[in-house]
């Protein structure tokens, strides 16, 4: 179980992330609200300044769905 101080820090970090990246945070919330059924593929690309882009993906598993539900329940 997460201790109360860690929970407060987590909520603060999420709030700061949403303030710093409102479009991305809204996108993630929209995707999660729409549901992520088993087998959904999530892909992300990262491009660092002066470097080639790197891409990775994952197929959603039951444990991922449970993690997302836990995070949603913790939502500030």
C-alpha cells in the first residue's frame, strides 16, 4: 500500500504533468476513457534533439488493464 506522503507527491506530480502538457494529458485521458481492450496495441515514438527517432509498442494484457484501473481510481 502506498504511504500517504507518497500519494500526495504522486497527485502533485500528475497535476503538474497535466499543467505542463495539457494536450497530451487530454489525449491519454480520452484514450483510456474509450477503453483499452485486450490486444490493443500502444505505440510510442521518442525523438531526441539531434538523434533518430526510436519507436516501441506493446500489446495490452489483462495486468495492464488492472494497472490502468488502479491508476484511474487514484485520479485526483
